[in-house]
C-alpha cells in the first residue's frame, strides 16, 4: 500500500463518507495528492466504495487499516525495547534531514 493510499483510507476511516473533492482538500497539505488512479486502485482492491462523487471506506479497508496500525504499534514497541530515547531522537533527526535534503531537487531513486 502506498503512502497516499494509506492517507486516503485514514481520512475515510475518520468520516463515514466524503466527496472526492473533500478528500483532496484534506490531503493536499500532506503532499499525498490522491489522483483518479489511487481511487480506482483502492476501489479494485475493495478497500473503498464509490457512489458517484461520494467515497466510503469498506469493512475490508477498515480492517486493513487497523492491521497496519497494529503493525506500526508493534514496530514502535520493538524499537523502544532496543533503543534509548536519545538514539531514537538521533535517528529521527537523521531521517528528517534526509527527507529535507531530498524533498525538492533530487529525483526519487527508490
């Protein structure tokens, strides 16, 4: 699942139903702009249902989102178990610097 798909499902999980334009408005500040391909892919995977301009998350979509959140929490627990707060802070600073450096002019290489 791409980051954009994850953000799309997250927005829908917090709302019963939204229009496609409402979803775009809620996500445009994240840099994860959902285009028609994202919507079509999520619908093909049965993670969302689309009725004209209205979009809803399906039970399958909600279930997958919950599983991803559980995995994320499990990973966080493992990291905290093996690294100090200072090491985690340093790693975060390092990763944020990489994101900042590669944000605009360097093409995505992976």
